[in-house]
C-alpha cells in the first residue's frame, strides 16, 4: 500500500508505518538540518525538500493514505499557544489542502495535547469540520504512548480520517504492551560512557552512534521541577531540545526546597546528567541502526523529540492496514465504527 508523508521530520511515524507493511513513496520535510538523517534511514523514499506551501498537489504521487504531524509548537501548552493564529499552526490548512486534492482512503495526523485546550476549541472544531467537508469521517483521541509499547509518558492527539466510501470511522486500538519502564529501553546503555558535548560535535556522530549528551547549565525553569525518573518508571516526555532533556536515572530524584525550586541531591551515588541523544532515541523506540546525523547536538535532540515514537506509530498503522486491506479485498470493512456513532465530532463544546 503506497502512502505519502507530510511534515516528516526524521521519520518516526514513517518507520512505524513501514514496519506495518505500508510503502512510503514520497515525503516532505523543509528543515535542512533533518534531510541527511531522513534520506539515510529512508533510502527508498523520495524526499521533497520544498516548503509545503510551494508544492502543488499535482506534483505529489497518487496514494492510498497520507500521514504526518503538522508543526505542533503553535498548539503547545508550554509555548505561546497561538494555535491557528500562528503561521506554523496555519500549516494544518496545507495538510487539509493536499488531503482534499489527493482523496486518499485514509489520513492520520498527530499533534500535541494542547490542541484540545479550551482556547483552541473553535479552531480545532473547524479543522475537523473541514476534513468532514472534503469527504472524510474523522476520529480523534488523546492517547498516551506509554500504552502502546513506548517507555515514556507522552500524551498526543491522533486524528484519523477514513474516506466516506469506507462507510465508517477508525476505531482506536486497545492498549498494546502498556507500562514499559526506562530500564526496558536503556539499561544496557549504562555500560557505554557517553560523550559530553556543549554544542558542536568533536567527532563524526556516526562513529559514536549518537551517544553524546548536552553538557550545559540548568535553567531556573528546569530546576523548578524534579527531572529524574527512576529505572522502574516510564520516562518523562522526550522534548525537542537538549536543555529540556530528562536526567539519567542513575542519579537520585531532585530535592524539593520550596515552590518552583529543587536542587540536586548532594548524596546522589552518581552524578546528574541529561540523557544522551541515543538514550532519548531508545525511549522514543527508534532501533539502534537508525542513525541521526547532525553537526550540532541540539539538532539531534530536536529530531528525536519531535518524532512520533516508532512503536506508537506501528500500533496505529497496523490497525489502519488491517482496515484498508479488508476494504480493498472485499469492498467493505466490518472493523469500522459505523457512521451513526460519530456525528458528535461536529459539536465540540
């Protein structure tokens, strides 16, 4: 089944869909710091490097599906939260434009939980209704990736649209391999000494397979919360920047001093350090043969943190593959939720 990928990043979503037997034939990513990583790890996919606004839908191959995560910073609770009023938030309309023009059997879009915030209700309802107006029945749900084989607490909104000819909507899968912990992902890496890096890499990143970590100061905002999870807990959310990377579980949890202030435990048996790029990638469920190419370490953290966890993507893709395959084989799909159950999507409060 041939599909295309928009706002592809380094391709975590793409890899999960590939593992579920989809064939990603075309992808689009505008950030030049990501191109080498994408092309190295997705050698069979054509990468279009242009701004999506400059791409005419006629230049994109025919496809059975479209996947992608329109930029989420505009919807983030941690950011300015300008939503659709921000130029990045408006890129959602280009995603809709291409879905409308290509009319695939399905689409999947991923975004941060902040898109469900009350201040974005009108904009989000409009997005859902636009998808419905161009021929799709839409399901959306806030999911925690930890319930889908990812050793991390990571809340994300998944929007799936099925073309009206399927006569139903996507039914989200139940939990798959839930409750994984940090030790499940990186315990063996404790035997590898990571490389301190302040900014630019000293060595070629391929030679050390991304075992660098950011060695920089910690801001007052960072020190306002405990940033250490133990080995037997899921990781904090892996974010798109080195300065906000969680601390390695080798150290004790931070000590509360007063509201919005913590300190490092002076009795900690091992020092405090941020997780390395590879450790973050493991927690995002990237395989070790997925190599991140970057000259500056923060670009490594950015690629990993912005990605959809591979196992999470696979769990969703596997369910979609079964639905679409049944439809293509029989002309119907008994796994879908029927339309009468889904009309509430147009009346968000």
